């Protein structure tokens, strides 16, 4: 037979069907999130994506961490070779930002700043997020324009630029989104991390986890 666990609103449950290949079904707020076919004792297939069984619990913990991260901020410092410049971040943008030391930063972004930014360069950081590239490029003596439509992230960028150690670094912050034509649009704040924000008119991202709220933002083009 089958068995199922039940709970109230907001509860996550798993039910197991019967048959030679048991099918598991995950529920959130009473809505099915997809069938899981048990292929072995160590792994579960989510449609065409293979997910280790132990990761099911991790995914729930991650969702809790993402919810607790909302609105939280902390000061971090870039690696030593980038002058340990102070950067105001939020795990609401990416949970990685709470990792210790240099592990908090995407190595590809740091490599770009180290290898591709020359002194005197002009850098437009489109979708700047918390400003890792913006600050790293400014440390390399580039002139930086950080373009970020999210008002919360834009506020972090401005506080980073205004920090006493960064005031002379030449970081300008522009609150806008980039599109093919100027105008306005609604920015959807992702239900998960703000790195997955999207413009409503252009569709969402698979990793956004829905939308928690939206706000009207200006659109600009990159035409010179």
C-alpha cells in the first residue's frame, strides 16, 4: 500500500506510492512539487535530474537559511591582494557570502578583477549585486559604474562606496536595469536569493523560487 504524512499550512511532507519502483511525492503548502522515482537506496531522480537522497534534507535546510538571510547584512573584506577592501554584503544575495575567508567570494569574479582589469580602465558592472567586481575593479584603479536595479542591493553598494577606506576609489552607483529600450519595468525580487531577481516582463529564472515582491525600476540601454 501507500503511506503519507500530513501537516498544516506551510508544512513539507513526503508520500510513498506502491509498485515495483516506488514513487515519492514532495508537497509544500499542499501543492505537489514533483514526482521522485527511487532508483537506488542512495539516490533519487527528480524528473531527469539525479539528486542524492541525503540532499533532500539539505535542500530544506537551505530554504530555511535563505529565509533567515533576508535583510541581514555584514561587512566582509576582499582578499589580501585586493587590498582587503571592505564590502557590505548580504547572504540574501548569496549564502556563499557567509563562508569564512576568501571562500565567501566567487573565484571567477576575483580572477576577472586580478587579470582583466587594468589601471585606468572603465568598468560598467551591470547587475552588480553586492559589488564584488565593482570594488575589486576599483581597487585596481579602474573607474567603476555599478548598475543595480534592486533598491536593497543598491543601498549596500552605496554604503560600500561611502566607506572611509573606499571613498577615493571612484565607484558610482546607478539604480537601474539594462534593456533593449529605455522605459520602466517591474523588478521581481526572487523568493530565494536576490541574485536570481528578474524583470517580470522578461520571465523568471528557474532558480528564483517564485517572487516575494516587486518594484518599479527604470530601464536604460548601453548605447553610447
